[in-house]
């Protein structure tokens, strides 16, 4: 147990009684993402390097750890790696006391994305999402981020956000392969600077106008506020486009191809009709949003599809409205769970549909538990809340059917961070699914 809780602690020891090399020849496990993560921790390397080494092992090549270890620690390593599905050999140094002849990993390993060369293996006709992060690990990141953000008067928050996303993405998997996040803190910082400069110039201009002509200044301020409200769809499209363009799975990037004009029409029409119909238009407004965001989201060159209808959820909407007051609002958890099940079950990729299995009771338990965790710990449990939310989604979400990725090719669409910076300034969430 000491060996497992302190992975490969012998790597930090001096060369004392060491006499063997660890050579990994093959992997026959079932969970690639977990194997890569534990391999990275085991050998004190980055996830990117572990992923490159893992690709080499999958291609049939051996990989050798560059340091020697004691026979006893080597045997423990064989047992630990064997539990993860690796076939490991222990090799003594050569006659000159050096490493045995095993090809070393090149410093710049170029591998084809696995999505372009392999189909995904399904377990009983479904592909499961997974989340392997822990509250303890995330708490350490959270504390460091908090301290550095305070010490830098908020400047470090862009690096904090990036580190958080890296952790959450790299601990989320689909069909046993983890996602990756490619965004950088400097991208977020640049977007923030551009938005801040424009917003500051507008604010200074309006303030100057109010001093010279108070009435006209108030009209200008109201007009700019309305303009910002109407620009929210633009900010959302820009932010979601950036987020997906920095996300990959099996080396293939995601992208969002939705147009700002279409989003603006959907939201402005939805806001107006919801007001005029006393919110009875809400089911159609919701479906129009989901159709836009989901059907314009791409993996490589292929897009997702959504075929939901507003009339399908209208009865549930009415039932929720009738029960909202008698149940003190708790019926909303059942309505929200129904919406999520409906939305995912009407979302498909390559003709295969997603399935979401959470019930209203389970969703209520999650959110009520999160509420008390946050209150009772004065917010310190926030990392555990994030882990609970991500694990809940991964546990209940699957893709049904058989999926082939032979036709998926890389089709990257770049995007800036202006929209994300704007939404961050107005504290508007980016998540749209």
C-alpha cells in the first residue's frame, strides 16, 4: 500500500542498490485514460509525454524507463503496472553497466491521432463517459490558484482558469480515451485586454457625454446597455467556438460552426415571444437553442445532430408550472432531469444516439448536497462540488450503438477569446448544453 500511495518513490532516491531497468512492452487493459494518468504519476512525467509513450506502446514498440531501480522496487512496479494492463519486463544493465538495447522514445514523437486510424470498441453496444478526478487533487489546484490570484491582484486568474480546465478535461474520458484542453492563459489574457479597452473607451465616452449633456448621456447609456444585451448571442457564439476549438479527443479537435446572425435571431425572437406569451413559448425557445448549439458542434469534419421538437416537452412544461408552487419548487428538479434526458436522447453522432439516465431524485440529491457542502464549508468544498457534478454527468451519459471513426479527419477552426472575456466580465456562464 505504501508503494501505491507514494508512486515510484524510489525515483527520488540516490543510486543505491539499483540493478534493473523497467521495460514496458504491451498494454492489454480496458481503460486507456486511467492507464495514461497513472503512468504519468508513476514515472513523474507530464500527461502529454505519457500519452506519447502510450501511443508508442500501442503501436507495438517497447518503452524503457531511463533510470535504474532496485530489484525489490522493480518487482513492485511489475505488479502495479500489471494491474493496469501493462506487460512489463525487468532487464539488467548491459556488460558495460549501461542501459540494455531498447529503442528510446524520440524527443518529438509524431503519431497519427488514434481517431483517424482506429474504430472505437464498444462494451455491450454503448460507449461510456468517465471522470477520474478527485476532490483532493482539485483542492490543491484550487488553493494554489486562490493564493496566486490574490497575490497578483487578480492577474493570475487566467492561469488559474486554464489549469482548472486542463485538470477537468484530462480527467474526463469517452470510450476509455481522455479529452484534452489546448487553451492557454495568454489567450484569455489577450481577450480580456481587448474587451477591457473597448468597454473602457465606451464607458469614458458616455460619462463625458453625461457631464456635458446629462439627458443625452442617459439616453446613450440606456442604448449601450440594450446593445450589450443584444450582443450576448455574439459573445456566446464566440466563447463556445473558442472552447470547442481548444478541445480534442484522440488528437482530433472539436469546433463550432454556428453563425452569429442565426444565434441572434433565435435569442431575440425567443426573448420577445416568451414575454408576449407569458413564457408559454419557452419549450420552443429551449428546443431552438439546443438545435443551434448541438447541431453546429463538430468533431473533426463531422457534426452532431439534434431532432427535438418543442411540442414534445410542452406537456411537461405545463405540469412543472402547475406543480411549482405546491412543491415549493422541488418539482423543477424532475423537469430539469426530463429536459436533459430528452435533449441527449435526441442528440446523435454518426446516427448513434446519446442516452442520459439521471432521474429527478438523483438530480435533486446532487444539487441539494452541493448546496449544503458549499454553505457548511464556507465555499472550501467547491473542488468537491465540481468533481461531483462532472462524475454525475459522466456516470449517466452514454452513446448507444456502434461508432466508426474511419471517416473523421482533422478540420480545425480557430477562434479568438473576445466573447469569452465579455461573458466573464458580465458573469454569464458559457456552457450551453
